[in-house]
C-alpha cells in the first residue's frame, strides 16, 4: 500500500505539470491573466500564433546541433580519461574528485571566462562556439558516469586480448569500446538532454536571434502587450518533443545493448 502510494505521488509529480502545460496551450490569454487554474473556455489560437511569430525550426536546429556536437566532444575527451583513471589509477584519489568538483561548481563562475575566450576565437553567436562550451563543461559529468561503466568491464577480457597480441590502442578500440557502448549511449543521452535544455551559456554567448537556441528563444517570447503565456506553453511543448523522441529511441537501443550480453 505504501509503495503504491509513493508511486502515485511520484507519477502525479511527473505528469501533472505536463498536463497543465498542455492545458495552458489551449488557454486564452485573458483566462491566464485572470488567475484561474482551469480555463472557462479553450482555444487553439495559441498554436498558429506561436508558429507565425517564432521561427522554431531555426532555433531547434541550433539547439540540436549544439547539443549533439557538445555531447560527442565530451564523450571523446571523457572516455580515455575515465579509462585511464580506472585501469591505470591516473591521478590517484585526487583526479576523480577534482573532475567531479568541476561539475559541482556553479556554472555561472565560468560564464565570463568562456565568453571572452569565445570572443577572442571569433566563435560568439555560433553553434560551434556553444558546442565547444558544452563539450568542455560536461567533461566532468561524462567522466564521472563513464567511470562506473569502465569498472564493470572485466579486466580479464583485456588481458586475453593482449595475450593474443593486441596492443593497448587495439584493445581499447576492438574490445573496450564495444563493451562500453551501452555506457556511451546512456552517458550521451544524459549529455544531450543537459545540452539541449541548457540556458545560461546559450543566453550569454548567442546574442543574435539567428544563433539562439530554443530555451533562450522561449524565455524571450513576448508579445506587444507582455508575455504570451499560451503561446509560450505551445512553444515549450513543441520543444520537448525532440527530447522525448530521442530518449525513447536511445532507451530502446540501450536496453538491447544491455540484454545482448557483453561477454561471448
């Protein structure tokens, strides 16, 4: 009974905000400003109005490009770092703690240095510059997540490959990475969601409308007479669709990788 009650509370906490957001997309502006929780009447005017006012496809492309490129860069850096920490004890006890501390620190402390570095490199107002920030900032969380996946790989498999004549690089490429694939997918999924939803860096380094991402565009979604809450809710629902689709597809791939077995 207690377990069902807890599950019901968790489910309600997860679903109710999404349901209310959906209702808000069908709520007239006058009903929102009146302060009523549930609207007295519904309308579909918010959806075509937001599509006409906001080039969401352009913002969506910027978000997806920066998120994917940043996740790939983070994985490319974090994978050898996590492997070196686990297999060779690189950095002893200090390096893992130091890597994780970089993620625990508030991101606002890196905004100004990142801004000036991108300005000197000529990468302001570009998806490439934003992807570079995402890739570097999330190396710590990617390393922390991959650390556990690398530890689960039996060291005996690598030793067997080395006995057969495989060098370190060949062992990593042909043995470790295939076994690490589920961990890379899981970590990459988390990085994609973090990058896609990131707001602070995107607001700071993308000051032109053509380079802004969806979170920034939605936050600046205002009409002639104030914030259009219904249109903003419609834009938010549309922006969530790619995240849910990607999470669903990658989850299926991840489950298939975990159940297929790593040792043959």
